[in-house]
C-alpha cells in the first residue's frame, strides 16, 4: 500500500466532533446570515415586532419565505411518501412555545394536541421553529443547484467548494443529502451499498454470521461495554440477542432488496427502509459490530506478526485505541452519540462491509486527496460506493451518473 496516498493522521477530525458541516460566516453565509435576515424581517424600523397578518386557510402562506422556496417545499412533500396526513398538517401548524409565522389551518384541533399525537423521534424543529419531517436520505436534487444554495459566498472556502462540486458534476448530475446525526458515514455507505443492483454479498450468506455475537462476547468479556444507539437506550435488551437480531435484519433486508428485479423498485424499497427508524438504526448496530469484528481480526493478525493493511497499524497506533477494547470504548461507542467516524475508521468500515468507498473530499480540491479511496488498494471484486464529503465529517450521496459522450 502506498502510504503517501493515505489521509494523514493530522487531518483526521476528532471522534468527539459532531457531524455539523461548518458554513461560511458573515455576509457570504448561506446559513446564519440568511436566518438572520429572515429574523430581521420580523422587526419594523423602530425595532418593534412586525404584526402578523391573519389570513384564511385557503390563502395560507409563509410570510417569511420566497415563493420559490414555498414551491420547493411542496415538491419535497410530494416525495415524502412516508409522511402521514397528520404529520403533513403538523408541518403547517404552530406549536406552543415557538414562533407563529404561519396562519391557522384547522380550528377544531389544537396544535398542541396534534403535536402530542406524534412520536418525538419522528420530528425535529427547523430553522423557523416549526416541526419538520426527518428524512434520513432526502430526495435527489440537481447537484449544482444544491451547491448554489449551500455556498453563495466568494470566500476562499466557498470557491473551493464550488470548484469541487463542478468537478463532481462532470460525473454525477444529482445529489441526495444525508441526515447528519453522527451516523452519517454509516448511513451514506449502507444506503449506497444496499441500493445497488447486485446479488446478496457472499459474506452475508455465511451461516456463521449470526453466531458472531455469542462467539465474540464469550471470548472477549469487554465487549459487554458495548453502548447501544440512542434509539435503544432505556430498553432492557440482552446484548447478544440485540446484536444477533440486528445482523439477522441486515441479512434479511439486503436479501429482500437483492431479489427485486428493477433498479427503480430497489430504490423505492431502499428509500422506504431508511424511513423506518427502528430498523434503520438496528442496521447501524450490525455494521458497527462487523467493524469491531474486523478490528479484532486485524489486531490479532498484527500481534502474530502477520502482514496487515497499513491503515490497521495507524488504527491501533492512536493513544485512544491501542487495542480493540479501547477502539470500542473510545470510538465505536461514540458513533451515533457524540461523534462520527474518523478518516482511519472509514477504512475499517470498508473492510467490514467489503465495499470500496470512494469519496470526493471537496475541501481537498486540486490536491491528490480530492478523490480518496478506502481502502487504497481494494480487492478487485469489491463493489464501489461513491460519497461526497465537504469537511470529512458529513457525507452526502451523488446519484445519476452522467452519460459519457464522444466527439
């Protein structure tokens, strides 16, 4: 393996960093500045709050947004097939304790009652203080439109991002934004891998797969320190049973997708899978356990003097992960809680799911690291998934490969 082509340890973000991509500050910012501008619209010249204008339900509109943005939300709602009618109403209703930028829709049902009917894990509050649907993988949009929306400034970083997106647009026409909740790398990789039109991977067909939890936990007692994801906190579940259940679900869902005949049917089914939060987060527990299993194998091989991939040397050279036990406690247990995957752990993820992960690292535009492949020298029979990263912490998915033309 060529060590010079690998991301250097100095560039790896810390495990405690939340997956929240930084945007440009100041007037060039598409985020805070835009939000501030909207908030500023609520006040009159003398600093007094602007009086909200009441309107009828049939003429309801958001007075703090442009017409084109309202239309884009309508288009987005059409794609959000998993939204119930109740949630659709909730998106348009004020909630006690938050701003009321919208007009009334239903007079006979209170907003508080609607809100209490929904599970808390299915909603979050957007920039305008309104509850919005949580999509794990958003509908696709034109990649350059996305770039223009996110990076409007002319600072050095914004220029770098724009050039990076322009380069990616030569290969892919669209992008799907991935929810950044510290499962981002797992979510983007698994979604891409499972949505590909390919047969069920051979490693998932191994009958020994579901026996791994009991086998490893009986051998390595420290694995009992495993920290289940936030979605499973407070549930008294046996660790062996939970991991076994997660591995079984991963095999079942992947096999079901592999049986679908058309790419369109597989994409629809994959979209549906990633709107079921309980199942989705169970898949991540399975992948994390597979990562730990591979880490144990690599560590044992290294201790026996066998040849191992260079990344595994770096993986266990860190003060916080001298061995698989520390890797679990200080890194894997943090995924989904306080941090995502570091760069060296992207190699481990690739080995766990036996897929080559190719990432466009936009912040590295015009350098040798702009396109980074995990692992650097992958087996030729591994399928390839492609991701986009703006800051090495948050990953999005490029889709729709451009048709190649020749003159």
